[in-house]
């Protein structure tokens, strides 16, 4: 038996996985990352959902720039159904300057809600979820992005449900306030957005109380009225509506 075979036959002793830095260095690096977020990201890069702040797409894009991350789509698949609905699944790979890679998987279903621009928004939301997930897994400790979490009116158990990415649109002379604008307005007014369901329906943005608002109803009215919201009286189904200035294009 030659020396190469002897080495091959040797039993490699078990060695535990060890950190690359000391606890002190890890704590220092993490503190610097938190400081980077504090100085780099502004209020527009966060979305308040269910009392917590989540980093939005714009925030993750800034983080990617200053960490020197590049990205590419590894897989993308569209699944069409007989009822006309469809789903996109995208896998994005993010690469760091040191060669380390991270992958994120995003899925978006056309049935999640009434999208303003169905074909574009479902695909764009799916890509945003995948890319933000890959960036988060690489440098942000795996935190969930705002595009992945929301309180949806269709959540039967009260738990956060997937949301779509908000889209500001001004095309062909039309302008509409989107879900994100409503949530940001409520946050700036110091109002709890979790007691409302906000979603597109019949070419209008519906803002429906999920519980009795009582004395604070007028505060919500004062905050939403500048956005063009009108109160629609339908008994228990009463809600605000913000109608587009013209047809809400798909």
C-alpha cells in the first residue's frame, strides 16, 4: 500500500464547525451592520405591518449596493390554470465579492388579491420576494421583507399573510393611490393599520374596517380623505373607497 492509499484510509477525526471570528468580533460586525442600516435606510425604506417594521424592496436594494452584491435569476416558471389564474415561481442567486452565494425563492399567485396591473405586478412581486430573500439571507440575518408579510383581510386566523408589492402608477393620464400609500398615511397619522383590510376590488381601492372603530372612526376619516377616500354605507360591510381617476388599467 502506497502512502496515498494510507492517507485515504485514515479516519479523519471529527471536528466541529467553528466560527470564523471571535464572539467579540461577531458582535462588533453585527453592531456595524445595524448602524449601517440606521444611517442608510430612511422611513421610506420600511413598512409598518402589525406593529412591526419590515424592510421594503428599496431598503434591500440599498443594502445590496453597499455590500457589493450582484444577482441573477437562476429559474423562473409560470404555471397557468384552467380558470385563467396563474402563478410565478422565481429563484434568484445573490453573490458577494468574496464568492459566497445565497439563493432566494419567490412565489406570487394572481389570486392573492386584485392586482392593479395583473401580468406585470404578479411577476414583479415574485421577483422582488426572491431577490429580497436572497439578499436578506446573505447579509441581513434572514429577516423577512415587507413584500412577504402583511395583514390580509382574507386571513381567517388573524396571522400575517403574503402581500403584494405596492405599485405607484401614472400611465395614460391615470393616477391611483395604492395600498402602500394608504398604510404609510395611517402610520404618519399615528393610526393602527392592522384594524383595516386594504385591497383592490371592482377598480377601486377598498379600505374596510375589520372591527368596530367607534370614536376613532373620524380620525381615520380625516387621514384618508386627502387621499380621495369616500365612505360607503353598507351596514356591516361599510368601507372607504378610493376610485381611480379613470379606468384602473390591468
